[in-house]
C-alpha cells in the first residue's frame, strides 16, 4: 500500500512486493525528518528519535525493490549525506546531527539534491563507488556501507542517469568475486586499447581480461 503523504507536502510512496518483504521507495522533495519517520513507521516498524537539528529536504528513489535491511542502510546513508548519524540502543534508533557515516565523497550536507538509491547484486558498494569516481563523480556525494548491497548517490539530476548506467554495466554475474577497474579514455578508442592490453597480458583463462565499453569509451579491466 502507498505510504501516507507527509504533512509538509512532499510526495512519497512505497509499493510492497508480492512476498511482503521488499519495497519500492520514492520520496519527492520530502523533509528529511518525515523521510526517516515514515520509513521507520511504515517499513521497519521500529522506534526512531531524530534530533530536531537534522534538517534538509530529500528526493529519494530506488531503482528496484529493496529489503528492510537495505531500507535501514538507506536511512543511514541519507542521514550521512545530510551530516547526521544513526545509532541504535535497546531497540531504539536515534538520528543525531553532526559527524557522518559510511564512505562518502564530496563535502557538506546535500539539502534538496536528488538522491538515487542503486541496489547492487554482484559487486559490493565500495567497488561501485570507486567506479563512479573514475567517471568524474567528484561533484557527487556517494555513500556506501562496507559489505553492503546499496549505493546511495546524491548528485545533480542530469548526472544520476549516467551513474546508474555505469553501475548497470558492472553489476553483472560475471563480475562477482573479481577485482576490476573501469577506465574512461580521452583520446584512444576503447576497442583498440582493450585489444592491446589483452595482447600485452595474455594470462589465459579468467586471470586477466580487458573488455571495451564502447558506449562510454572506457575499458573494463578485471
């Protein structure tokens, strides 16, 4: 069932999946306090107290259904991107202003900057974060939790689609358990560079592989 609209007028919804365990979450121009409260009340079914000093507005959308555990990671990351932390004691969660959490890039709270939530299936969040940084995501704020399966990106709306495309290219079954680097090229063509690398390092099997990603003019080295 859709979530209740926030009193502040932002649009928000969460569609429950057939198994009752996963949620599509979409919040548009919502006060961060309302975002945290609604996720805890309607999805996590847990008690949360948020410091009134935690302020800002967020636009959050998930690229696919997320679990309750991922929803908790999402709240933690959104708070971190707004300069706040989330802790738990005796079954009560508390959001506090100041500090930060996860692994982030950039600096400062993001206010009403759109936030995209990208579920990960085969690569971990730290690998995904590193790949985005190679594609000029210095202006973005990227949060990940070690070992997590969710990447949270706060960036200009025009850039979010490009970052989602990068992750979609990498987050495939063939990359599970492999180390990799996604290297954007400036002058040379991706196919030519990949061919040269494979000739230079003929390791055989799956030990080394260079793949051209021509639509991005990049080479994926794994």
